[in-house]
C-alpha cells in the first residue's frame, strides 16, 4: 500500500475485533510517530500505550468515546508545553496522524478521540506537570459493519470538495480543479 492509498482508505473505525495487535505491528506504528517532523526537531511528545481494560474503561467516559474500551490498544498522545510552547500540540498531532496512516497500512482500524476530561486522564495515567493530553487513538482490527456513528457523521457532513477548500494565489480565487472529489465521501 502506498501513502496515498493508505490516506484514501483510512476511515475512522469505532468497532473492533478482540484480536490483539502483534507487538511488532504496534512497534512499527509507534516508530511512525517517532519519525514525525516537529518544530526545531524538539519532539515534544510522549505516547502512553494503554491495553489494561480497567484503565481503558476509565478513559472512555467521554460522550463520544464509549467504544474506546473495545479497542485492544489505546494510544494517549501527550505534548510537552514547556519544551515547545508554540508547537507542542501540532507536533504531537502530526506524530499521531503518522501512526494512524501506519496503522491503516497494517490493516488496522483507528479513531482519533478528543472526547475526554484532560484532568481525569492526567490523573489516571500519572502524566507529569508540563505535559498536556492532546488526543487519544483507538486501534484495533475493524469489526465490519458496526460503525453507526461513522455512517451518520459522513451522511450529515460529507468531505468537502477540493474547489471549496483550495484557492489559487489569493483566498477565494478558484484553482478550478476539473476532476474534483473523486474521493467521496
Ligand atoms: C482531533 C479529533 C478528535 C476526534 N474526536 C473524536 C471522538 O472523540 N469520538 C469519535 O467518535 N470520533 C472522533 N474523531 C473522529 C472524527 O469524527 C472523524 O475523523 C470525522 O468524522 C471524519 O471521518 P473519517 O475519519 O472517517 O474521515 C476525532 C477526530 C479528530 C481529528
């Protein structure tokens, strides 16, 4: 699978098989995060791999995170705001998205999770002062046909077309993309 194929194939997956993620696969995914670009190469990130079901249940109390404890692996992305005050969140997000793409390449489903109480997560996982919890990723082999939330969201809010989100030279001047939105939804 090339990078473009992985990007186009990826969809948020919110239901997973119980099959564990092999250690070698997990390590490749983490490696994809490690190699991400960051401002001044400061790498202001730390990733906590959570497989313990009790901890996962405690992480899944957010309104849109109920499915989290079904995932064999949850990765909690933390950013060091003292090390890189301006870019810690963006850098950590880039590393997490690298992991998402690597996970797709491994045949895994994934979902970003922003629905959590940061203070609760910090306490539960003993995240030190100076770090913020940026987002979590749920990872697991997809259970087909169970992702109702995904279906509803993509129905009510489809991906925007390129001509809606790209300008030429100045904001609002159309680049006139002829073959727009081949990648629906
Ligand atoms: C920063 C961020 C936070 C998100 N938080 C949640 C979440 O808490 N729960 C959830 O079910 N999906 C969450 N999502 C997934 C989005 O709903 C999903 O990416 C969007 O609907 C587009 O669908 P797609 O990922 O299948 O293309 C989040 C995505 C991002 C990027």
